[in-house]
C-alpha cells in the first residue's frame, strides 16, 4: 500500500489512543527509530538513503532525535547550540 493509499486528509488511519504522545524522549526515540526502520525496509527508499545519500545512521539518528527533542520538548542540544 502506498502512502497516498493510506493518507486521507482529515482522517486518522489509527485511533488517537493507539498513538503515544510525543511528550518525552522515549516516545520521540520510538517514533524516529520506527520511521527509519520502516524506511530502511522499503526496497525503493533504502538505497536512496544508504547508497545515494550515504547516510551514516550511527551519526544521523542521534542528530534527528535531538532535532525533535528541541522542536517538541524545547530542549537545547548538549553543546548548547
């Protein structure tokens, strides 16, 4: 099923009670890691990230998580930037 087949504006594909709030680091980590797990299991998207863009997941995932901590929790990075 494609994203277009799943997404319908104004409708939620799952009940809100099934989705955790992104109100703590643990839930944000689960969201980010779950997203990348699904992305890397996709035979079309995985090569784009791993081969074409050459994403180093060991470095990329903590950076993405830190971004969401800042956006959703108002946390500053460890370096203070």
